């Protein structure tokens, strides 16, 4: 966001994401940022429907060139601004009390842009809305690779809650619907205690690679991790970041915080592995700005977006 964008935001009270131009109708642009203001699929702590506003506000005055990991001995001449020529497409009009309608709205909006060649970044909103985005992209490109950062496996059935869909079921649905190729799907940071192991067994049997935070920190597994991430990019890829992958010390304002998570720098480093992966869609989900620590959590989420887009 340059000085003119900042002054305009201060004058109007409108804060486009990273100061990007606002454009509500789809067109053939390189990429679009879309809000998904819905949390009707949250089981515990709601508030993520307000996430898109908080994420946009956290980019006020934020530069668009992500800082490098090292400065000593490195040339910065080739670095470019994040989200070059992208637009902010506003929020998707999701009905707050209807999961099917919300999923349809996300699918329609994402498809409208992606069918014209735009990459999409979804600002959540609860993680169930990822299913709508995957439906849209897979209609165009077929089964996708998926890099999924999350404390939870998100492969539940929903039966215990009397619903087929909530924010902990979307990955199972995506696999069963053929939206993602499990052989090119990796979940990083999973660690949440479960009632049983059925979700983990389902994912492993399908061929999904699962990594806990301790796995990620084991230097003996580094080449295996790099190979798994590279496999995601062998097909058109989608990147989904649930902010609860972070330890609550870094990002507490989420629906289901789980201790023992990743640091912000851990997540930045993992996303740096995607620099050569031409992902077609991505999202940052589950920011709940009604909860304690909202401002700090939103700022972390904004920097995650900057790393994704750089």
C-alpha cells in the first residue's frame, strides 16, 4: 500500500486488501482477493464471519514487498511487489444461516473469476468455505493438488453434529467428490487430539501425507518434506491455511486454538517453498476478530498473505 492508497483509505474509511484496486465484477486479471464472511460451520467459537474485514484492516499501511529471510550476501534487486496487478473483489454475499447457499455463493464467485484466468485468494470465514472454492477450481482444472496447513485433519463426517458439512469435514468431502487428488495432498501441522483416529486413518488410506509440528522440525525428514511439497505442485495446486496451524501464542483469535503449533516464522518458511509452485487458488481461514488477541492475529494473517503472494 503506497502513500496515496493509505491517504485514500484514511479519507474514505474503505480499506482494500493491500491497497489493491477495487473491482466487484469478474474480468481477466492476474488475481483477485475475495472475502468469505461466513461462520455457520463453526462448532465452538464463532466470529470468523468478520475475518475479511479484520484482514483487510491489518494491511493498512503494510508494504507489498515481503521482507526476505536473509539480507547478508543476497541481492534484492529482483524482488517484486506482492499481488502485482491483482484486484480486491470485495466480499462474497454468503447467507449467514444456510451452509448450502454459502457454499454455492463461494463456488459461483470463485468460478466467475477463475474461469477468466484469475488466481484467487479467499479471506475467511470458516474453513468449510474452502470446499466451495475447490469445487470452482476443479470444474476448470480437474482434481487439484492441495497444501493444507492446519492443526486439525478436517476429515470428519459430521454425523455427531447432525450435519454433512461443518468446518471440520471439508477435506473428506473434497476427496470424496474428486476435487483434490489425495496423492498430491499434504497436511502440515496437524496435532489436535481426536475422539478417535478415524479421520487420520481415512486420510492415510486415501494417500494424503500428514506432518505434525515435531515431524516438521526433524532435520532427518527435510528432504522428504521438500519432496511432498513438490508433489503438490505437479498438478494445478490449491493452498489452504487455517490460522490454527499457528501456536496460540502467535495467533489466538481462531475458533479452535491448539497448543504446540507452528511459529509465524515456521509458516513463512513453509510458504517460501511454494515460490516455484504456480498455485491457482489459496485461502487464509478461521480468523475470528471477536476473540482476544484479534489485532495481533490479524497482523500475522496479513503477513502470511504477503508471503503467499510474493
